[in-house]
């Protein structure tokens, strides 16, 4: 299995339509799958889901009208209703609000890292993650490659129909992410998680990425691990709310690690992630054991750590736990590594213990000069 590549350009509506047309089959599969998932997690039929999703259109429009234009384009290109595409873009807000109400529901999630030049073996900025999610997503992932006339170009590994997930842009930003859940997650309309991810990939600098998360109230908890090819990196834990609910941590001797619980110690609400994803602290500790003691880190060392099975089946490399209901079983859907200096990505289309990494060279595709002036010599 190799995830298909989707390349788009033009204005927001053109990009969205092209995305929807090229990924139509996978967009339909996403909608079909989440119809079942939402019924299981939240007890909602699809009409209830789409009614709820429509409540996010205005917050998204006010945050950045470009993103609603792309959503409308995706829907037109894939031949589905705009509310269907909105619904899958707010899947976190529906599902994790349900998790906060029902802590018996469990699903594996992500293990992420960044290495700054002070710690990396070749002096480059490295960032990546294992993305663990529901089993159906192996049939919906695409590699979206987007050219934009007035913003950075970007590449993201994402479920078809969603605006963004893990990726990097032409201005040097690299982004990986983890789902978080707190008792403040109530599914109230605001800026959705996957829209916030897209806004980070539209950023020119790391402070611009931070400012994007501050710009409007966010609807759900999430973790954003962001690096830049100039060597800066930051981890931002976010609870629902405004700028005051963003908690920053910085690399420890050139290394940042994160899984699916609030680790900054600054959350005032209860951390539901420790309850519904109890493997999270063990995956984080295992990454520390594997990577924390090395004086320098290479991509080879990171690959080895991301293929680790301690705590199986809920290890860093996650396998389905057959004790759970099939709709709650998760696995490592993809493993993504990025060298921001060289604008290269290594993608395992599946679990990294068995799926080989393929090298994707975006040196030319992401060569657009940044909009900010070059630093003085």
C-alpha cells in the first residue's frame, strides 16, 4: 500500500476542487467511516453530526475565509455536501468531546519528536512522528502537496478531505501533532483542531505559527510540536480557549518529545488523556529511554525508536488491540520524518516495523523564498 499523492494549485476554491476531484474516492470513504464512528462515540446520526458541524462554519470564516473556500471546493470536487466535509474536519471536536464524557472509549494516538541542530548528528533540524489512528484511516490518507500564490507552499500527510495534519512548508516550518483531551473539551464551536494545523502550515516563522494559535478561541485540546529550519523548536499544548490556554515548552538539550497527555504541568482542568489513552506516559518514557541518552541523534536512531514495541500492542509502534471493539482499535497508520534543512520527508505507509520508509525530496517543490527578509550576515 502506498498513499496517493494529490498536487493542487490556484486560488482557494481551485485548490479545494482539485483536491476533492483527485481524492474523491478517499473523501467518500472518510465520510462513510466517520458516519459509523460518530454513531459509536457520540451516539449521533449523520444529520445530527452535520447540523453540529455547520456551527463551525462561522468561526472558521472569521478566523480565515480561505479555509471555508477550500472546504467548499473539496465538497464540490468530491461531489458531496459542504456539511459532509465540514463534519470530517471537526471529527476531533465531535469524538474527543465524547471521550471527555465517556472515558471507557480508548484509541491509540501519536508519538512525536523534534531534534534541533545542537543535538542532531548532521546539524540539521529534524522533526517527525508516528501517527496512530483508527483502522479505516489506512484507506483514506493522502499526501497533499499545495502551491499557494500568496502564502507558503506546503506538504501534509492527511486524511482525505481534511485541511492539514503533519507536514512542512516552503518557509521552513515543520509540524507534528498529538491529540489531547481535557474536561474543558465540550465540543463547543470555535477554531477546529485541523483548521489550526493548516494555519500553522501557512506561517512564515515559528512566532507566526504561535500567533496563529492565539488569533481566535480554539474548540478542542491539542498538542502542536513545531520546528523551523533555522533551528528553533517549541512544543505548544493547547486547551480549548484563547491565548491564555496555550502552554509552551522548549527543547531539553536539543530534544523535544511528546505523546498524548499534558506534560507541561500547567493545565488547570483534568487531563482526560491519561484516562482514555493510558499508554501515553509509557510511550513518552520509552522515547526518552531510546533517544534521551544519545549525545547526537540521526534519522536512523529515530527510526529505530519509532519502531519500538515495548508495551505491545500499545507501544510507540502501535498495533491493533483485538480486545477492543473494531471501531476503537488503533494502529500506526503512518510514520513521518522530516529534515527541514534539506526539505526532505521520509514516509512509512503503515507501521514502521514493517513498512519501508520512502524518501520524498521536496527541495524543488518547497523552494519558494520566504516572505520575510533574510537575516543579516
